[in-house]
């Protein structure tokens, strides 16, 4: 039983816009398949209104030599795409259960966990980006089965943990909206980082509530600007040139309205820097071209996590990590 994060972006026509979350889980799935396991995939999609069927069809492309089956209603014993899919699954095959949020996933329900546990022998959490939520498949299910972390999960834990004892100078860059979710991170890393830049839609709110601190850097000019200007990028460029470790989460502009130039420029600076770079956040990753991601990965780490990254860095743990440790 493998919990993954296949909550991929899907357009109005059902087209999958980005498969990176699927690709991130492949090493762990293939490891289990090569050992002869039957792999049952669990994921959510959106808020629970949409079927995972389109995602499963897209995922099939990554398993050219493996049957991938879809359990639309795993509780229905008479349906050909119901419980029978799981009962007749063969060694080396994959089955994907319908969107967990169709049922009692968000409620962290013990009865739902018991129902899921009957389908498998071992539980693997390969959904680090979802592990900040106390949901059934993250928190309750591992209590009922022998449990392990997936390969990508372990990599996320290891790479993000470097921020707790980084090389110096250490530059923290925060953008995007919802500054309230980033405030605990700022409060913690003011004691660790050498510089903390706060831009994007977070700049105005941050300037209003944070006390004056020589480590905190804001955009040059209008804090409410729709994108980072040249002067702001020059400040960041100088800091990046001197940095040994850079942690970045959140775009510098209102990307939903097309203001992406500042974020793309920052990404290029980080890709070309000599620092160890750790980048994360769903909105941030959407704006990074594959070649930029690859260039950053060559001397750093691109996290698949958004909210989970912020919570882990602020607290040093997550409900999903504690469930595995317990």
C-alpha cells in the first residue's frame, strides 16, 4: 500500500499539465515492482470532486511493461473495476485506488484506515508533500501495517534538514502570498540565516508585522509592486554571489496575472550560482523550466513539497514523519 502525491494540475479538458509529481514516485514504485510486489497506489486529487482516472491514464505511460489497473470502487465486490481489481492483482502489477477524498480521508478516520489496511501487507509513505496533514492515509493507516518511508520521502527529509545546520553565509528567500503560513519560518530562521529576503505578495504584510531587524531585506521601492524590479534583483544577485547556502520558497511576482519575469530571473541566478540551493513550493515549481530545475538539481535540491516544506522547516517534523517513527 503506497501513499503517493499524484495531485497533479489538470485543465478543464482533463489534460494533465505537469507530471513531475508522478515521476518523483517512480523509483520507489519500480523498486517494489522489481522485488515482485503487488503495488496498490493511493492518492488524493483536488478537494475530492474529481476522479483520478485521467491521472491513472497519464501514469500508464511511465509503466510501459507493467499493467496499471484502476479500482474505481474498491468496496464493490461485484464490479469488474471494483474490489476484484485488488483481489486479482498479480505480482509486478500496479493498481490505483480512486481519489481518497471521495471517502473519509480528510477526517483521519480509523474505520476507513482499517478498510484500507485489508488490501495490503506493508505501508509506504511516498507522499512527503502531503505529510503535513493528519489525514487517514498519512496518520492512521501506518498504525495498522508495517510501515516505511519511500525513497523520495527520505531524500526530502535529508535535503531539507540541511537548512537547520547550513553553510554560511545562508540566504533565505521567501515570496508568494499567505505570509501567515511563512511567519513561523521567519521567526525560526532569523536565528539561523544571515539574510532573510521577503518579497512577492508577502512583502507588505511582513513589513507591517515584523519588528525591525538588520537581517530582513525587502524589495527596493514599492513593496506592493506586481513583480521584482531591476534594483531588487541586483540586491538579490549580490547576496547570492556571496552565499554558500540558499533556501527559496515562493514566487517574487503575481504570476497568476503573468508577472513572472522576476521569479524567472531569480531562478537563473540560483541555477548559475556556486551555492547549495534548495528550492520548493508548488507555485515556484510551476514557473521553473525543466532545464532550470535540472541545473539547480546539479548543485542543490528541488523539493516537491509546498506547505509540507514550510511546516517541516518551521517545526522539524510532520505528522507523516511522526506516524512512521511511531
